[in-house]
C-alpha cells in the first residue's frame, strides 16, 4: 500500500510539473528561428581604376609657429593697440611707443599673450608680445598601434574642415612620435600634420584628415567580393566563351571597393561575381497565437502591419496630471 502511494505521488508531481511548464511556455513564448539564403550571380567587365589605400583620423587646428616679438629696449612703452586673442593682419599695429613708432605684425597672427611695462616706462628684455601664426597651421592626429607601421614622415595628407567640406587642404606629416600613449582602447601615436592656410581656416577648428598610405593610378582592378581565397591563394572566376574558369591572381593594394590585380586577369576580361547572403528571422509563435486569440474574442480583426499603416505608438504618451482619481471630483 505504501509503495502504491509513492508511485501515485510521483505521477501527480509529474502532472503538476508538466502543466506548469506548459503554461509558462505559452506565456513567455517559443522562439522559432528560420533562415533563408539567397545567391546572386552577376557579370562585370574588368576595367582600370585609381586605388588609394587611406587612413582617416580627426583632429584640431593649431598654429605651427609661435614666437615672442621682442620690444625695442631703447624706447618707452605708450600703449597696446590690440588685446589677447585678437586676430591681426600682416603690417597691422600691435604696440605703440612714446615716440609715435609701432611694433607691427610680421604676418597674419593671433595675439596669445603679452608682457609690457607700465605706460611711459622703458621697455626691457623681459617684455614681449607672443603671437601665433595664422599662415602656418598644423593638426595632431592619433594613430593606432595597428596602423602606425604604415605611417611615416613626409606622407601627404588631405585635410577637410568640419565647418566647410567644400575645400580640401594638402598637408604633410612633419613629426611622428616614436613613443605611444596607452589608454583603455590600446596604444596610440601622435602624428603632426603641417599645412598652409588660405585665410579660411582658424585655430581651434576641427578637421578630418586622410593619410594616403599608397596610391595606384589607372590599374586593373576588380571588386573585392570578386576574389576568393583558398589555401593562401587568391582566385577570380572568369567567363570565356560561355564557360566559367577559376584563375589564380596576384593582388596589389585595395581600397573599400576595389583591389588591384597585378597578374592573372586583364582589362576587358569578363568575370563572374557570386554574392551569397543569409537572412535570419525570429518569430514568437506563442505571441502570435495569443494575439490571434485576442482578435477572435473581440469579434474583429486588427489591421495587419503594412496594410493599413502601423498602429500609433502610445508608449511615450502621458495622462493629464489633473485627471480625477477614483471617481468624480468634488
């Protein structure tokens, strides 16, 4: 009798557990993963392209030349004609002496700091006016440790102002740090890029700089996805008299779209490009079933998405704060 009760208890527990599991499964939903694969085959005639291997970084404009203008120690100071942070054009007066002569700007510049005597006192060797050149500018770029090996002094850099993308300046890397700076994202190295102002760039502006690592003009190239790699060898599929043939190719430099072909394929060859994409879809079967049941109980069908427009999103809506609570207001 005791044995029978134990068996009966086990059966009852199994039934209870199964029932709970069933309803929990219906509530949270069962995710069904489905995927579909599509393959597109296209043909393209091999042509020539100009390929640039580039590295892009951002930075801020600063002056490439800062100097202190010495005052004439044989003269007496009268007054400053400018203030700190003023922009001064070449030949404009910066400072006046008591004899009516002036200290003038040697080039377009910004007044960064001054050290002058009291009015009508004689100037000394410790007095100066510090200026920053607006003609010779520079920007400092941060280069990651993974890319620093491809950067060197003398490389050409294209510079575009964030405030005016219609103009491109050409600069040169004039200094490259040999010791990097470590942060959470890894180690970076500073590269100083110098360029000449055309009058539109200002100190403090942000720029986007593109370092041209390598460039190949008018070379045979194919789309990157036309090349397959197998056993450390590269192949391209060509079409010859209606038949396809996989040929080994040698690669040169590449950009975001094309890769240079140095041997194996020639201009005007027809190549075949096969592109395969996989799309995954996750559907919640229980959620769909519950939604369908709710529509049947209400006696009407809810509009399907895409047929009559999406239902408005009310998640961001709020009820009026003065709405009466719990019945009629007094």
